[in-house]
C-alpha cells in the first residue's frame, strides 16, 4: 500500500524537484547576467574615461565611425543608381576659379563681359581672372588690360593650353624654364591652375620688360624672339588687343568682333644732317636699321602699360 502511494507521489515530487531546479538555475543565470552586464558596463565606462583623456584615440574612433556610416550610405546610394554619392566633395567649389560678376567693379565687369562674348568662355571664371589681373597688375605696376591681352593672344583663355615648345597655361609660361617660380605654388603642376599661372606669368613679363627697357621689346623677350629678326607680329597683336580691352574698360562700346589693330610705327624724325646728305645708292632693307620699328610706339599707346 505504501509502495503504491509512493509511486503516486513520485511524479509530483519529480515535478516539484524539476521546478525548484529550474528556478534555481534561472536565478543563477539571472544573477550571472546581472554581474556580467555590470562588468561590461564598468568596462565601457573605463574605456570611455580612458578615451576622453586621449584626443588622438578619440579622433581615430570618430573617423572610423564616420567612415563606416559613409560606407553604408554610399552602398545604399549606389544600389539606388546614384553614382555621385561615392565621389561627392562638399569643398570642391573652393577649387573653382570663378566669381560672381556682380562682385566686380564697373570697368572689371565690362571687360569680363566683353572677353566672355569675344572668346566664348564663361563669365564667372573670366571674372575671376579679370579681378586677379587688376590686383596683380597694381602690385606689378602693369596695366591689367596688358595682362589680359597676353592671355588672349597666348591661349585664348584656355588654362590647359600647351605650345609645341612646352609653354603651358593661360600665359604660356615655359614651365621647365621657370620651375623655380612655381615652387611658391606647390610645384610645376600649378601651371595649370589659372590664377597661379597668371601670377607667375606676370612676374616673367615684368622681368622681361625690366630687362628690355621698353614694353615692346619686353614682349619680344616674353615670346622668346629677343634675338630674332622678327616676333611674327606678336607684340603688335598684344598691344592691339590691349587697346581694345582698354577701350572697353573706359566705357566705350566696342563690338566683340572688333579687329586687333597693331599700332602704326612712328616715322623717324628727319635731321638736318639727313637733309644735307646727298642721295646715294639704295641700301638693301636688311642693312637699314629699323629706326621706325614698332618699338617707337605712338604716345597714346605707349601709356597703355601704365596702371590705371
């Protein structure tokens, strides 16, 4: 009889024992979890405190977190067909050579608009170059329209132009010859930065004029024709285009297809000795010195090299 009662109680006893066991195990696991979470929290706090005192470590963590977030965003954007998400640069506009034409002075704006229409280039980058020509021209005591005229004749305002002999950029500076001047701008690749090329070109032009003594001969030095019989009309074209630009800057209405008129040579004065000399056999043109050459510019054109 007792055996039968013991058998009947056995399932209840087993269930009660299992319940107690599971409850104890659960309490133990919960206690362990609490302790583990407490230890983990303490570890996190310790790491944060340690990182707060190490600026370089904090910056590294921030960079890695930002890169991870950007990577996820780019992956989602590329999946949606947006190709620019992975190459976008918010500060790219700072590299652009451009200015709002409304920020220019009246004469600068007139010149920029005329150049833009004449050479079919955007007014914003031309406005920046015109602004820079005025600034650097004042420093160099050169008329800014002379600087702009050289850019027009040399490259038609193409900042990536290159000649057959290696002259590069807006003002076609011989980069390999004047590489020392580009050191101040980070290296010779600055020849393709419009503003840097303009500044180096103005320095080269100023040196050429100082060496030659006159504007016309300085332009012959600039184009590399100082030791040659002719510069191919280069100096005359530069001075002619400068006259056009100066007219526009002075407020005169000039059509965008206005021709480039080279200045006419001034006749050499006839002296009494020349009048008394009897006529002789005609000399060959090559033997006659060019007294009335383009270096003797009319007075109103000779003043164009001076700053306004």
